[in-house]
């Protein structure tokens, strides 16, 4: 997806550890805490809420803006403009 790692669901991983990490919740539009096992999992896994927000919130804002631009272009195209 265009959101990349920020669109992935939180993944605890396969090990037995229990570490507090943060993942981007696309529906909420913010970062949430989850328990990470210490290995495997996926890239939607950040060491701090600040790191998660810096990466994913900026990306989310950019993608929302790009979608508005894309929708406007498609609207113009459907009206015969090129």
C-alpha cells in the first residue's frame, strides 16, 4: 500500500520477550502502544511514540494531501480537461 509500513497491523513477533513498542494505527491517525516479543514482527514497530509519530504522521499527512491532488486531477480529467 502507499502507506507502507505504517499501514501494517501491529505484530507481536515470535519470541518470548515483552517490550513496550509503538505502532501507527491508521484508523486512529496516531500511534498506539503494543507489546513486542523482541524478534520478527513487521516494520510498523517503533521504539518511542515520538519516533512513530515523526515517521508515520508526516507520511499520513503527505498521503492525504496527495490524494486530494489526485482526486482533483481526476475530476478535471472527467470534465474533458487534460
